[in-house]
């Protein structure tokens, strides 16, 4: 979602702002803008790509500026709604949603302010301006104004005639970059790698002042924060290659093909061990996990699907009840808290507003045993949880999640093994077998990727379809859901995932020759049942596309197309079976000519509700 870049430096910061916005493009946006001091305020805005803004900014020179990519919430994507928003010589960019903006707008209108946009952000600009009447100090004005905001925000503010930039965060990500010749702020580290690797992650309630040669931070209570004692300086380990496309055409393609190495990097955490220790999840894990008798998983989207797979593993291996909830539902429903329960939050970005809020909600109900499974160190969800497992997928730039999903599955399998051990249900020999299977995954996934040419040929046949049905059973049912999500989000073909046994309870009514049915058919105990479900489809003239295992006894026939995965993989089979579905969606999207990495209306990091 919206991206922020801010800079004050001895160098010309205009290229830094533009490069930073380009790096943040993956988050999803519909318009872009920047404000510079040179020395009066210059504001440039454009609906569309950052490249258009870059063309407008060509030739501009400044040492002080803020920039933004906007993902519309309040008001349509348009130039008048694009950030920055200004109030007499003062400019603001904002990520998040201000819930009490309507009341504040009314109050500010009554005080004589005129509004030129439909956004909640413009309220912040005028509120700071109004607050400046009491004291001319910008930092104090931002502190006082933000104290009146209800909702989530990361903001950056500059003012004509002021040497400083002021930034603040509450519920939306923002970090500072400490450069050689200046100081910077951005929504995520990738925007600032061009100028520095030294980052400070702001916490909720922080307000920071950036000068060329100094920074200061004041925390939520209004007291000065010590750097580095209270806000450590992190050396980012991201490399430029991690965020470059290299030989690939799309980030999604790159990320699908990076899965063997992402899994291998994540599994480096267990090395060659025959047995794992709960310490993998943090120093407090041995005590916290030891007495766990039930698990609650909270997540959204693709991460929710990895949680659904984990439920099968945890219940089967550890014999512990596990429920999985969509975070946006859990946070608002009246549930029965269980303080002994382990709460697992799964998130690629670690900033998903609903997942974060659901963890806070669980904690507020006395559920303190919290574990984050996350791909971004220092993200809000990681910091909110008592325990953590950081997947090592590397930055995921494509909006459609791929390598984050398979690495989450690896982490969740390790959790299931850990819980099974502490429940006394997994002996050393079984544990070593499970870990061996896990370690072989990178090789097994590599072999699945080799099916790409066949999958590409299948994709051609989907391009004129408007609907598709994905079927799976058991721990492959969540993979059917994930396959359907991937197809709909990047190819815009309506797709549903169903447990195959549910077919005759409703969705069979939809099946005809125009509705391709994609089925996951591993060689497991449910295969015979699944085959009956497939017959039901074939009998209604449905075209079947089956992803089987090498040894699944299903045969191709007219209307039944089969692709075989190289090996049968038992409990870990969902990790393999999701890969061809990712490739299928990717190639269907290519045939349809959609914007694979930035599908319409979607954002990578969903930092608003
Ligand atoms: C789908 C996708 C989304 C995310 C969801 C949660 O491809 O990427 O459904 O999975 O927005 O995001 P994280 O995992 O960052 O919490």
C-alpha cells in the first residue's frame, strides 16, 4: 500500500526520492507525488506510474523533500487526491487511514480551512498548520496534531523555511535511514538501500526529526528516545540483487523460481541436525511451547492458507487441536479466550493491519503465548509477538505471494514437529525422517519447476475462460484455495477452491464445458475418493486438469488432462503441489496480458483495514 520516501541531504535528493518510489512500486499504488523545498515549496503529482512523475521532476534540484505513492482509500485515484497535500507552505504525505477525519474536517472548515481533495490526509496538513498557531515549532506541532488522530498513520512533513523533516508513525510502517551525507525515511528498507544500509525502525507513537546531520526521536509518552539503546541501528542485509529482476521478466516469475533457494535458506536454520530444539522459535520458546495444548492461527490471504495446511500437520503429528481464523474476522468477533493457547500470526510482510490487530486483540484477552511466522525482521507483527520464526524467502516484490507461502509452510512444519515432540508423539527416528524430508524439499521443488513447458501449454486453454474450479482433499484442500486465489488475483478469472467432497453439495451445478476444473490428485489415502469426484465432473462434460503424483493411479482420457509431479511427498506434499498452480496462474496471466506483478486494485502490504 502507499509508500513514503523522505530525504534531507547535502546531495540533490530528487533522484533519491524517485528511485525510492520506484523501489516501493511493488507495494501497489495508483498515483504518485512529491514535494521539494528549493527553497519554496514545489509540488508535483501524477496519476499513473512513477516514471511519469520522474519525467515531471526532471531537472529539479533540492536537498529537502518528501515523496509518496498512493493507493486510494478516501477519494478516487486522481491528481487532486494524490499526495503530498499542502496547507500554506507545509506539505504532508501519509500512509494509513484517519478514522476521525470527518469530525476534524468539520472543525477545520469552521476555522476557515478550504479543502481541495477528498482525502483524509489533507486534514492532517491543515491540523498541523492550525496547531502551528500556538507554537511555531514544527516538531511540536506534529506531536500535538498526531495526538488528535485516531487511526493508523505513517507521515512525513516539511515546511517552507524549515531545516527539518518531521516524520511520525502509529500503526503503519516507517523507518529511518542514516546516510553519510544526510538522513532519510521510508516505508521499507528497499527504498533506501541506494543511500544507506543503516536503518532505525520507528515504533508506534514515535515522532522523529531529521536534519542533514542529526536525528532525534520522541516516543509515545513524549520522552526523548535514546539511540541506539532504545532504537537500535540495524545494518540491512538486503542486497541490491534481492530487489532486482535480473534475468526474469516479472518478480512473480523470479519468486516462483527462487523457491528452492528460499526453502534452502529457511532450512539453514536447522542445519544438518537430526533433531530440532524449540529454541528455533526464540529463547522463551522451550517454556512456552512445552505446555501448549491448543493452537490458534491468525492470518490473511495466502498466509491464511498456509495456516490451513498447518492445521492438518499440527493435529496429525502433535495431536493438538488447532483452529485457523481469518484475522479480520477474529479481531471483531466475540470468542472464548484461552490463555494457555499458542497464538500463531503468519504474515509475509509483518505489517498486515488485520493480522497485527488480531494479535493485539488476542493479547488483550490474556493470550500471551504469541508466535510470529514472518518474512520481515523488525516488522510490527514480529515485534508484537513473544516468539518468532523468520522465514528467509528474501524480499517478495510481486503482489501475488509465492515463495513466502512455501517458506511459511516449511516453518509451520517445523512448528508441528516441535509440538509433536513436546507432546511425546514423535520419537527420534520419526523426527529424523521428517527433517530429512524437509531438507529434500529444495531439490523436489526444483524438479516440479521443470514442468513449466507443459503448464504453459495448459495455460493457453484458460485464457478465454471466465470461471475455474479448484479441487483438493485433506491437506491439499488449502492448496486448492491457494490455487484459486492466485488465478483470480493475477488473471482476473473468477476462481473458487473447494474440498472435492463438497462438489455435489452445490458447485457441481456450475460445471459445464466452459468451466475448467483443476484438481490436485496426490497418491494419498483420499485418492480413490477424489477419483469418484472427478468422475462426477467428467460425467457433466467438465474439462479436468489434474496435477497427480508420479504414482497416482489416474489416467488421461478425453476431457481429462494429467500432469505428473516427479515424486510423492507424503505430509509435505502441499509444498510441491502449490508450485504448478503458481506457474499456471502466472502463465494464464501472461496469455491474458494482465499486469502480473501489480494486479489491479491490489496492494502488496495491506497496512489498512
Ligand atoms: C495473495 C497475497 C495476499 C497476502 C495477504 C496477507 O497472493 O499476497 O493474500 O497473503 O495480504 O499478507 P501478509 O502475508 O503480508 O500478511
